[in-house]
């Protein structure tokens, strides 16, 4: 690395040098306020005779494929300042009447007068900016497209015109600008760039990954890789979505879920471990998966029956399944191991699993590890079809990750507040589609309470002596909800008045209500039972789950969040943040989790010493003294563990410890010895 301070125009000015903005950089995006600040600073130093210099900032570059005739500078940091100064110089050139100054600016700082056409313009912005900058330098402003380059050029021209200083005086201010230039060797630009980014460059995880993949290549290779691969990814997915895509791509490849702000670091770890991969082959794979990902996001795969199911996943916001979908779409569309019908059958199983869990108010975060590891989990079942493999994996889930069967679904739905359920309108729409013979436009329909949310005197009379009890128990239950386009008109009308509207409705599930003579507890429960049966038929529960709900759990691998009875089982391995720790007992299991978490964040762990969750039934499990502990274990000064715990107690207290560390539940799993 070579660094020094230098006058800016001396840095730009020598002939036969060209400044390239590499393709992995962002477009020029200085806003109005930044340009005004720059211009005001230049005005101040222009009239300050006591100041001979003003520090503009740093320009970091790598020298490219230079020759005896031309030097190629690839700008890694400083492109915004450099481009802005070029625009200001061009504005001065166009405004001044001093022909000598015009020639000096043009021939010394904007172009290489005697260079070949391809190197004539000194600054080579990114491809999307290069067109506009070239048109500006060639005085073809009428052909320029609206961009930040054009806007800021006009802004500088306006400020020159309004300034109390002449163009020549403003130019004298520019002559006082100094920079620190840093020339990097070709081996270390990525490390320097990461350091610069940590001090304030606003880059997404996708930006950092793109830079990491391209920065080590020659400028020509960077352009080729960017144009052949990365730009295709950008055309399919917006920048923020690329970060999400790569996060899900990493989950597929590693079976681990990256924190959103750690995607870049985890990507580097993954990429460095790859064998026999060239950059072009890797980017080609990334683009292939990126196309599948765009299908998930925009529901525009080649098959409409697939798109219908992708649209349902979108509506349920079930993006957690995307890593696994990347795998099966590759098997279908690239390797042709499975057909589209199998994709649809598998998506139906997944949709049932997701929807039933939502209806039963089960935690969505439990699904993170389910689908992160699904690609590996299905490998245990060699002879089954894909949909059967997925079914068997999901059937084996217990506790928080369970696949709700029909009994559990009915139990939860009969009394839950379905009105507050985010997807209740969608559920009722699907039931209507299954029953109704007419084509219904659902866009203008809303959820209607048959027994209204505000009871009138007539409703209180009709409901009888238990009116308040019936109201409180059933007002928001699914049997009391329907779809209508006349919610405001019906309002709190009595049932006889509402029946007249239901009779004329083209919505089947509402029209059927009109067949009832009255509306009370019996009718609401009856309709709830019917709707629940329809839901169970639409989002089917596989037979293996309904028939084997009490099957013994013979799995050996578990996430720390899994609900499992470990009585009589012995742990053999614990994995935390990718580190595998052998254990031979539940005491060892609990102790190792505590020690690892203590090392991970001492402050958090010390906060557990007096935490109410570790109070225990008769003695504290984590304390600052071993007094009253039957089997104490010291793990640090002033921190003791009670080790006299049953298997399930040790596991559950370990879960409580992990729960106090944000996102750590996704980084912890364990293995049990097989049942003999």
C-alpha cells in the first residue's frame, strides 16, 4: 500500500491517466445537499487568502492494466467526490467566457487530449452512468437521460450563476483542494474496502457480496462477470431482495440460518470452503437459483398450477420455506428428477402444514430450523416420493414444530378469536371457492359478524337469558363470521333483517345462513363445525399424522427449541454456533451450554444469577453462591449451577439459558444416542 497527500488537480491532471469506477460500485448518487455543501466550501476557500489548501477526503484506488502510454486507476473509494468535482469543472467550463480557462479544464482534467477514443474521457463511470457522462463531456446534453449526473451538473451551473464569485475565482478554490490518495496492491483491496465500509459506506449485504466476488478480478474480468451474471441477478431481483435471496441460498447450502446483518460474513466463510469452484461457475449457479427465487417472489414460474401455490405461500407470508423450495425447484427444472405434479403435491403438504399451524396459533419461528434442515432430513427416506418424504419429516415433528392433526385443529378453531386471525378472509374465500358455483370478486368483500359486535336490545332478547355469555364466547369465533359486500348496510340489524340480505347474496357461505330460523349458540357451533371440516378438507392432514399421533419419537437429532421427552434418553453431542461438543450426560449437557453462553456474553449470563426463571421449586438453579445446592458446579467466579436435575429439567433449563440470547436458538442443536 502506498499513501500520500496531494493536490486534487495534480492527481487528476497528468495526461494519459483514466479513472475507472468498477462495476461492483454503486452508481453516482450524491444528492443536492452534498453538492451544495461542496460548492459552499469551495467558495469559502476561494476568497480566503490565508488558506492555501482544503482537505477534500480520501481517494483509494488500485492501479489497473497500465501501459507505458496510459495509467488505469480503478477507484475503490472516493468516486462520489471525484465525479462531483468533474461535474463542477464541466459547469465552470460551460459558464466561463475565458477561452484559456476552458482549454485548461477540458484538456487537463476532463479528457486525455491525445489519447485513443476509448481512453479519451478521463472518468469512466459505471455503465449506467457512463452514457450520461460521455454525452455531457461531448456537449450533447439534449441526449442525456435524467440522472443524478444531469441533475447535479445543472445544480452546479445554477450555483455558479448565482454566486458572488466569478467562474475563475471558483476554479481557484478548486485548485486549493487536497486529497490523501491510497494506492492498494491487487492482493488487499477487499480488506481495505471492508474497513472503509465499517466506517460509514451505506452498502447492503448484497453489495458487499458482489464486491467480494468481483473485486479480486481484473477490470475487464469484472465487467464480463458483472454483465454476464450479476446484472441478470439484479434484473430479476431488486437489491434488498438479493440480500434475502443469498441468505436463503446459504441456508440451503449450510442448513444454518444467517442473521440478516451477518449474511456477508457467513457468505465469505461458505465461499472460502468451496472446492473446485471457479468464479464464473459459481455466479452461474447463483443466477440459476436467483431465477427460481424470483418465481417465488413474483409467482411467475413456467407453470400456472405451481404459481397458484406460490401465490398462496406469498399470501401466508411463508417465506421461511424458500430455502427448501430452491432445492426442489432445482431438482425439477434443472435435473428433471421430479415433475411439476410432484412439486405441486409437495407444495400442498407444505401449505397444509403452514396454514394449520397458523390456524392453531403456533409460533412461526419454530419453522426456521424445520425448513433449513429439510433438504438433509428427507435424505433419510430413500424409496419414497418427494411429497411422502416431506410428509414423513413433518409427521415426526413434536412440540412447537408439530403438524396439527384434525383433532387439534378442531379444538383450537372452535373457540379461538378467528376475527383477529390475519388470514381469516383468505380462509373464508377458499371455502367459498370450494362451495360456490358463481364467480365471486373477493376484492370488495369484508368480514361480517352475523351476531353483531354491538348487541341491540332485539339481539339480547333473541339470544335469551345467556345473551352475554353467548356473546363473549362466540362473537369472534369462525362460525359467526362470513363474507359480505354489505357490512355497513347490515350493521347491527337483527337476524331477520340480515336474512333478507343473505338470501339474495351470490356468496354461498352467506346464502346458506338464510336457511336458519334463528341465530344463537347452537347455530354458531353447528356452522363452526361445518367450516372446520371444510378447512380440514382444503388443507389436508396426511393420514400418517392423524393415525400415528401417539407414535414414539425415535429421532436422534433435535433443535434446542424442539419439545421432546428425553426421559431414558442420553445426549451424545451438542452443537453451538457450528462448534461440536461431545457430552455423555444431561449434567454435562447443561454445564456445557452454560459455559459456552458465559463465554459468548458474560454480561447476559451474569444477569441470569438473579433471574426469576432460574428460581427453581426449592432452590435456585443458577446462583452466586453454592449454598443449599446439592450438586453445585462452579463455572466462573460468583456463578454456580445446581446439577442435581432430571433429564427433562436439565434440557428445559438449558433452553431457558439459550432463550436469553437473541437469535441463539437457531444456533443450538443436539444429538441423542439411538434407542436400543
